[in-house]
C-alpha cells in the first residue's frame, strides 16, 4: 500500500500537525505501508527521500514556514511524482493548498480520499488576524478550491466552518483527532459523518521514559509547553501562578511571539526564582520532562482539537491541569485538575488545589499506570484496516 499524504507545512517545521504526521508515518512504514509526503519547504528540513517539497515561497517573517502560491505548478509537480510511483490512497492533513492538491490528485486518478481535519480555523484565525480578514481570506480560498477542482456550486462563507465543510465534501472519509472536535464539526454543519481517530504517543519513546526518583523537599514542579501564541494563554497562566503564591516551580518550554511579553511579566511579578524559561527542546526530551514533572499544564480554551501534550503527559504517568472541559472529557476520570471558569482568579485557585493535593500525597499517578490505549502502534493497525477498506470499496465501484 502506498499513501500520498498532503500537508500545508513541512513535517520538519514546528507544529502539532507536523508532530502527528511524523508519528503516523513512522508506524505506517513499520507496518509495511509506504508514505510519500507532499509539503512546502522549510529551513528546518532534513533529507528524507519520501518527503516531496512542493514549489513554494517563504513567508515574509522567518524561513520556517512557506506557502504554495501556484496550485497549477504544484499539481504538475505532484503528477510527475505520480508517474514515477503510483499511489493507492490520498490522505490530506491540511486545509489550504494541501486540500486542493490532495483532492485534485485523488479525483484525477480515482483514488479514495481521506481528510483529517486537525485545526479549528475559526478560533485560530480570529486570534491571529481577526474576523474581517479571516472571512476575506476564506472567501478567496473557497473560490480557489472550487475553481481548481472545477466545482461550480460554492457556499456563502460566513465562518471557517462554511469553508471547512466545502473542502470536506470531496472526502470518502473524514477524521477528527478527538471526539469533541468530531462533534463540533457535526454541530457546525461542516460534516455529518466524522470518525474520531486521535494521534497516539510513540511506543518506542514511552518505553525509554523512566521517571526520576523524587528528591525529598524538592519544590513541586509544574510544566507548561506550547508555542507562545495568544490562544495558548501563557500570559494568563503566569499571572495565575503568581497570584496562587504556591511554593512550586513553573518550567516553561517553547518559543513564539509572546516570549518577550511573558518574560517581562515574570520579571514584573518578581517570579524569576519560581518561573524558568527553557526554550525549545527535542520531543523525546520533552516526554522525559513531562515524566519528571508533578503537573503538566495545558491552559488553552476552545482551541485545541486534540491537545496532544495532554495525552503524552498521561502516557508517561503525569496528571494534567486543564481549562478546556472538552479535552478533560476525553481523559480518564480523576487524572486531572480542571478550571472551568476561564478566569485568572479561578485558574489560580485550581493551581492551589493541585499543589495542595500533591503536597498531601494525592498525585493522581496511580490512575495513569496503563498507557496502552494511547500507543500509536494500535491506532496505526486500525488505520491500515480503514485504508484497505476504502481502497477495496473504490476499486469495486
């Protein structure tokens, strides 16, 4: 079996979708399934003969991310690859150029099309560029997608879900990375039949993780790890940690546009001895960090379609502190602390509660001893069966 997988960003660039795709690809390859990835370029790229770099241009700021400007030029490139090695199925894991190019290749060669809808574009775009510009861009992408695929009937775009629903219509199977996001896609009318298949954690890496023996009287350790963007709520987290006044330590991992603001806030709140910025670290190292921590914090609300770091923490036996009730609903009961309010005041109280529980020996780790349900190997085995069923169905029709 040979899968053509389309992405909007190179898998070696920073991002949750990129991490997810690399993990899926690793275990598909291990099971004998070949995966060829089509993606724009990045300065972070490492050589991989199975990653085909689409004709693309870097964004104005930095050289980690790039975009495909000419779909026709990129489509010709994809066709040249197809002539060298045919595919059995197309899997799109992106919303823009990836969606157009993947759907076009599947349509042209009568291949089954799977679309994993990773990103809540509505929330992300509102935070990053604002609603008016978001709608203008989505109207353009709707026209572009419809024009490129020769679809005459196009929707009126008032929200991102109108656009997402349009690009999902071509798929034979729609996947969401969590049950709660699958339900949201249904509620918003973007899709009526969505299968929830979350990205798991790497079996190999989990086997290597051993928690360090806790040091007596060492401060309780909180960890926050994500890209420093507004929707991740790092600033609110630091402020809540300051107000909690717990005798704990907060280690912050990641980089992003709010890094300077966050560091200034830590200095202004006199937290430099209790809050440490650790920068960006390799993924395998981050898993060990999660294992050694007492609490892993994910404090975004309504943004994460899965929240992979939450599952990774659970897989290494570390409980999480959450602010998103929908993500909490997908975890085993009793394995997390949850602030339902979204306010800094109540997040501070939740931090205090977690600190008190751990201080009294109620660390919730006993409930996280079995990570089997989170391992990628089992999820990949199921996905291969799904691929095969789609291929067989397409061939028979």
